[in-house]
C-alpha cells in the first residue's frame, strides 16, 4: 500500500496537524498543498487493535481505603449526599448513550480515551446527529462542544469527590497502575502527539510541565514516536482538561506495548474522535496491530 497524506476535512484534524497538512480545510490553499505531496517524507505510523472481553467484576479486589468504625456513619452520610458517581456512570439511560453503545471500530491510529472527555464528546456527537445544521463550521463545532460540556458542570464542580480509579483498573505491560489514576477524570491512550484539536497531553520530551504541582514524575520515558510500537498513557484531571489547551501537559503514566483497561461499570469512551458507550463492565485489551505508511509534510 502506498504512503498517504491526510487532508483536514474534519473538526479536530489531529493526525493532519501532526503530519503537517494543516488544521482545517482551506480551498484557497488546496493547490499549494497538493504541490507539497511529492516532496513529503515517508513515515511509519502504528495501528492498535481493540478487543472487548467480558469479565467478572466480583473478582476485583478494591483498593479503596476502608473507613474506621468510629467515623463510618458520618462518612456514609457524606458519601450519600456528595460523593455520588459521575453522570456518565450514573445516568445510563440517556439517549446519547443508548444510541451509541457499540464499538465503532476494532482499530485506532490516533488515540482512545475513557471518562469525562468522552462523555462530553458523546453528547456533542449525538446533538450533531440530530441537528447537523448547527454544526456548519469548525468554530461553530467548538462552541457547540463547549455548550455540551456545560451538561457535566456538576461533575466538574465535584471533581474532588470522584475519580476514575474507583471505576477503572489500568494494567500496562502486565503492571497494575490503577493507583496512578486515583486523581484523574479522563484516561487518554495516545499514539500520536495530538489530541482534542491540537493539544498534546503527553507534552514535549524536552519541556518541563508548568503543572508540576499536580504530579510527581521522574520523566524516565522515551521520546514520543508514533512509529515505535509503543503507546503513551496519560491521566487528566478536570484542571488538566482545560490547561492542555494552552500548552500544559497531563500526568504521564506509562509507555507500553499493550495494555488492559478493566471497566468496573458502564463507561463512556472514544476512539479517534468517534465516541461510544460501554453499557456493562468489560475489559478493553489494546495491542499493536501493524503499521501503515504516511506522508509527513516537514516543509509546512
């Protein structure tokens, strides 16, 4: 199969951005862009396989700290009032969820994510399907995305009272890294250095994070490379979800060849921008699935 270039006809266009082909469609630049194709450099791009596996949730051992007998009643009342699950775990009958409860594909190239960001993307996708006229341009799309995120304002406001570690078990190359997502509200599996319309939650290898107060990291990781048969695992708090759009990075968790995400309850997810809902506990196994050739426009 010959190498291909990417044309930015979508909303986020993350792969097009990463490969240097632009962030949005511009008919005036079409001819000049095509002239750059013969001089583009060939690059190898990893693909990743996604397989769903049913498993028995009762076999999981909770690592949540147990309350002492003295404060159990007080803690129980507090949790009943305030520490309820996030919307995407609690409201399982929403139309956006029930109409998109199948895996959209079995492979991805860009990224996959679980949690709060996927829930917002799923509502955005559902609204765009119902009212396509409202989504007439990239700018309108971003404004509508912001509007859909307001539906989850309660989950943002109660961010200190819930985290993905209560609903997800994360296993990277056989190592249980669930503790690393105890403060996170979104889990991102990255193949390319691009996510959510031009951000890079992993961050540049040479940069130091200005959000260091949110993480403790020795940064013993290899340089991010979409053709190295490794995938990056990043955690995002609600603060990170906003901050990555102005150049900050998330919490680096791992670089691995395969991983297993055990979902202990219903969960929202997205794969290369295609959101979906997993209505029951399931294990998501991700492994390398070969490579494809693409054209990298280094002379942007």
